[in-house]
C-alpha cells in the first residue's frame, strides 16, 4: 500500500501543473480586443461606454470621393502641356476609328447593286460599258476588277495577277490607317510614364528643398503625377482594341472582295470567248440561206 501511495503521489501534482500551464496559454492567446472589453465591463457600464465613445471620437472619419471630385482632380492634375498632347492623340484616335468604320464595311467594299449591274452588263456582252462602270466606281471590288479587266486581253492568268496586285495595294493603303491605331496604343502608356516621371521629379524636388516635410502635400503631388499614367493607359486600351477589330475586318473584306472580283472576271472572260466565237457565225451561211452565187456553182458542177 505504501508503495502504491508513493507511486501515485506525483500524478496530481503533474495534473495541476498541466492545468495551470493551459490556463496561462489561454490567457496569453486571448485577442487584444477581448481583454479591454472584459475590464471595461468589470469597471462599470457607464465608464466603459465613455471610453468607447472617446475611442470612436478619436478616429478620423473616412472621406469618400465622388466621381465628380475624381474628375476635377484628374483635370487639374494633367496640366496644359500633357493635356494638350493627350487631347490631340485622342482626337486622332476618334478620327481614325470613324474613317475605318465608314470604309471597312462590306456594303461599301463590295456593293451588291454594283455586282448585280456588272453581272447583268457582262451577260448582255457589253464589255466596254462594264469596264467604264467598274472604272467609275470607287469601291474595293471595282478597283480590283478595273486592274484585271485592263489585262484580260492577254489571258485570264495575267488578268488575275493584275487584280491580285491591285488587291494587295488597296489592302496596304487601309493597313496604314490601322497601323496608326497600334502606334497610339503603344504611345499612350509611354506618354503617361513621361508625365508621371516628370511629376515625381517635381515632388521630390519640393521634398528635398526644406526640413518641414508635409506628408499630405507629398501624397497629393504623387497623386497628380499618377493621373497622367492613368489617362495614358485609358487612351491605349481602346486603341489596341480598335486595332484588333479593324485588322480582322480588313482581312475578311479583302478575302471576300478578291473572291467576288475573281468570279466576275472569270465570267467576263468566258463571255468574251463566247462573243468572239459567235462573231464568226455570220461568215458561215446558215442552212436556210439561199444566196445567188451558190446556184451557178451547183449548175456548173452538174
């Protein structure tokens, strides 16, 4: 019995030590905001409410900016030089987009009325009239047809090469306008970066000029500098999107215009062959034609 008591004696002490250690860990693990609330509740409800009210009053209210405030801040931050440059680039972007929208339309590049009138004229074998019609029309497919028809007398392959060269020439003229969109999309962030670096230089020059550093004025100067970067990026996003849209539209219009022009050119070539073959028919006497010189010839043979 004595041995059992001696062996079991240290166990309650170890249990007490473990409980004390766990309680200390629990106290240390209590969040920071919980202990002050417990103390405030023990001190009294009124005192705790007063300290809480003082804490709330000490925190400055968060200022919310409206869209109008942000817009005025951006206008005042750009400055006259960068504002003028960004305005000119924006006007150029809008002008290019309007021109490309007006020109890169399927109804303008391949007019259905022109295709119908040209086909009808070729079917009636009025080739000179068809050539004048294509020459006077400013559409995409008419210019390609005019180049091919001018070489049609040398064969269909030569005419197709001429029309293909004109197709690539017209496509290159439209691609020049689209390349300007890509240039604006690349130049926008660079203009914003230049303006931001210039504003940061001015901010740090004012920071190093005196001993009294005002954090509010410094942050305001940095905010003014970052506005130009925001406007430059905002200018480049629609330019890059418009570049992709108009480039894909030009590829589609070029393909359709080339296909239609090749069909019309082939149709005109074979109609001209039929007209040339039919031109020799009057030289041959038809079966019902009894001409005067034929009678004596037959009598002399008899």
